[in-house]
């Protein structure tokens, strides 16, 4: 059956194409510029294709401190995602399965914490890190990221766990499984789509986080990738092509992860939003 083409459908397709172009162009501009020398970029060829395929930016960036920043980001992101998912899944299971006044109030407090802006915590977190003696280390970032990502993670995970049929858990409990074993062997395996969703959501947020990384770290060896562009700017000048190369290399891992996991990400978000 041939689908009728209406002016409205044509308009919708044109808007979709325009929106896709506006969304993808910054990434395209970033990757194209990374293959230009800074002199070419500053001399007028700002938006055009490279006149020569220049890989000097990548050599300069990869031979500098970028690998160290990458290692720090991998450690911080990996541990932050793992701890966030672990704590969120345990809390969400309680919120989804236990119904009493204390649990309901605790769930309300967690949801309310989603509205707290991170900016109000800059000074208290800085003072606390200094007093605990963990300031200017990569380890100070992990509890901060876990804390600020936990409310949203609990909210999403709770909505998903409410979709798990209670009959499966009741069958396990009849066989003698405790509440913790039911959570460990029944709820967690069935929550894989939610874990993928939260892993991408929290991972992207931590990977790109700039404010706390700038405030809580000072030494170059403790910086993460969002601070890497600072190596290529001075008080009066900056190597824009090298900065965009750093951004291109920093963005590439998240783009690859999202490209292979976007379907599961959408599935997990929808499952937790329309059911429960």
C-alpha cells in the first residue's frame, strides 16, 4: 500500500533533517578541525575542509598528558558507575517492594534530592575534602559523583523494578530464598535493561563533568579529560585545533558506547516510565 505524501509529512521530514544537521554539525566541525593545523584554522579556513590532511594535532595530544587524563577518567567513571548502580539497585528494590511510611518518606526524600543544583555544594564539598585529606586526588571525585547521580538512578531503577512480576519473587521465596537472595538472583538479572540505561546515563555525566573536577583537583596528574583542553591555552593565546582534537578524542568513546547501546537505553527508559 502506497503511503500518501502530504504537505504536513514533508514539513515534518524537513524539520527532522534540519534538526539532525544542527545536532550533528558541532561534532562534524570538531572532527574536521582536528585535522587542520592551528595556523590554517586561524588564517581563514575555519569552516571548510582541511587543505592538507594534518595529523600533527593527534600526535601532539597523544604524546602529551592526554593518556594520563584518559586513565584517570576511566578509573573515576568506572568506579562511580559501579557504585551508583550497586547502591541504586539496592535502594530501588526496597522502594519497589516494601510499602510503609518510612520507606515512602525515604523515597520522597530521594526524589526531592533530584532538584538540588550541584552549584550549592561547591563550597561545602571543597571544605569537606580538605578536612578529610582527600583534596586534589582522583578519589575525591568518586563519592561526589556517586552522591549526585544516586537520586536520579534510584528513581529510574525503582520504576523499572516495579515492572518485575511479584510472582517470580514469591516463587523464589517459597523455595526458601531470603529477601537479599531474591534481590540478588531474581531482581538483578531481570534488571539488565535498567542497568544499561543507568550505566550510559551516569557514565556520560561523569565522563563529561567539569565543575567538581576543576574545584577538587589541582595537580596535573590528578586531572580528568574535561580539564585536558587547559593544556593548550595560555593567558593570551590558545591552540584551538589541538583543543578540538582533545575534545574529539574525549567524545569518541561515549559516541561509540551510545551507538551500540542506544536501543537498550531507550528500552530501559521507556520500561521504567510507562509501567509500575
